[in-house]
C-alpha cells in the first residue's frame, strides 16, 4: 500500500471521528465528504485508519478516476492551493513553482 493511501486514510478517519467539516478547509472537507459518500453503506466498519486504508487501496485499484480525484483534493488540502495536473502523452514535461531568477529550458 502506498504512503498516499495511508495518509489519506489517516486524515479521513480522523475527520470521521471528529466530524471534521468546514474548519478543515474546503479541499480537506471535500475529500472527507467524497470518501464518506463512497463508503456510506459501510462507514462504521471503516472507522479505524487501518481498515479505511485497506478499503481505499481496493477502491483506488477498482476506480483510478476516484483515486485521482482524492489525490487532487489531498494535494490542494496539503499544499498552498497550487495543483498541477498533467493528462496525456508528452515527450517532456516540466513542472516548476516559485522560480526566483532566470530560467532557461533547452
């Protein structure tokens, strides 16, 4: 199981236990809501971080789009609002943020 799944599960399990909502920020609130909605029928059985991590790992394998949505929300919640998403094929991709000074790409 990858570290991102474990981190998301930990944050979501804490959110479920504490009833996290608006105070967690829009992105984290949206992430917790998305997971809560996806597992609505069995949420009580997934209260522990470990159980939720296993369920998320299985769900992420079944539905890569759901994983991508959760990952994007996680990045928004844990960053400073900057999210870069690349879809498609490319020979080269450059991603940069906060470049101070010159930048030359050949």
